[in-house]
């Protein structure tokens, strides 16, 4: 069977792609390096078998941008949805707004007005690797508030956890009975942390960043199929040649440096939703399963969490 046809016949859901990032409009550090290629990005994703993309929103302004994107002209080439929430490193926004309750209400208002497109609360959680952006007390306070938002809106959670296992587990566990569940996205933790997350009833999202080291691969391998999801975290989480799982990649995409970009090419080191096939290839090789087995399982898991009640 033709590889392109085979890939397109798969049904893959990328549960996390930061498509509001300016690089998908050709803008890097405020400067236009090449023309807007969003439509080509979405077309390549479709050709790779991606059926749905959940666009990640990490703050109120991004949620507005994301909703504009998924309801705009590009929507015709891909089925897209979004999260609504505030990333732990940006939780100062609640207080910088001058009225944390109003910021909360604006998040809730977006969910209420766009129920057909908002599938999760997030990206929210704790990140103790980057405390220079937001202190622990502030992160913890607004993680709890967003857990309340998830309970109020009856939406699952798109969760972020970095070097904050004990506090994360404790806070989530206190709210566990009131929320609909969720996924710990872009998991880079240990086998033990994976087990703890699953004990909380959470799914675990795998990206290229989840496959960097031998320890990462063993942790990913320990997760049962019925608890896995896949994502790119585009434009981040490229699987580099130095990463432990890189030798298992079979599918390559033509790419050019941004300064020499040509229509039809990916941008070097800019991850796109089409690269999810590479994540799947590494996972399959390490786990001793087929790509199609993982695609089927992760698709069903994702539909169950985010789309079953829609």
C-alpha cells in the first residue's frame, strides 16, 4: 500500500499543539522570516493521518486567539478544538489583571460561549522548574481555582506537571471526585510518577520530549495502552538525532532553515502536527507494538475523555 494513503487512512488525534505560536505565521522573535504557512501545516497533518487537533491555550489571550483560529478560514482543512486555561508559569496573570475573579469569569465565559469547541480546562498545573516566572504559592492557588473551573464546567483537564510531583498529586487528589478526569500532557517523569498519575485516574500524553532518554523510554513503555495519548506540543518537542528514541523514526519530512524556507517544506526544528507519526514510530518500536495498535488505542482514549459527551 502507498505510504501516503496508509498514513491518511489512520485516525490520529494530536491532543496538544500550540498553533497560536507566531512561527506558524512565519514570525520568529517578532520578525517575518517566511510567509504564513498555516494551511500547509494543517494539510501535512491531514496527510499524516491526523483527524483532529486540540490547540493548547496557556492564557486568556491565547484562548481568544485559538478560538479565532479554529473558527477561521483554516478550519476547513482540519477538525480543531481548543483548551481554555492558564499555564502555571503565567498564573501571575490572574493577579496582574487587578481582579482575579474577573479573570476567572472571563475564562468561564469563553467555555460557556464556545461549548462546541472548548474540550478541556488547561493548560494548567504546576511547574517548579521555572519559578522565576511564577512562585509556588501563586501556581498552587490558581491550579486549585482551575480545578474548580473544570468542576463548574464539567470539562476534563489538560494538565502540566514539572518537578512538582508531590504538590501536584496532593492538590489534584483533593479535587479528584469533583472533576471529570484529565491528561498529564507532555510527560517526562519517571516510572514511579507515571504510576502515581495513573493511580489518580489520569491519562498520560506522550510527545517527542517524552522520548529523550533511556529512562524516558522505560517510563513510556510502562504505561498501558488504555492510559496513553499522543501529542506533538508543536512547535516544541522535536525528536532530535541525539535523543534516545530517534533511531526508530522511519518517516521523514523535507525541511529547510527558516531563512531558506520553501513552500511545501517543514521548517527545520519547528515541530508540526504531522510529526506525530514520528512520536508514534518511536513508541511502537520501544513498546514492541505496531503503530496502528497505538493509533487505535490512543484515538479511543482521547475520544472517551474529550469527545464522548459532545
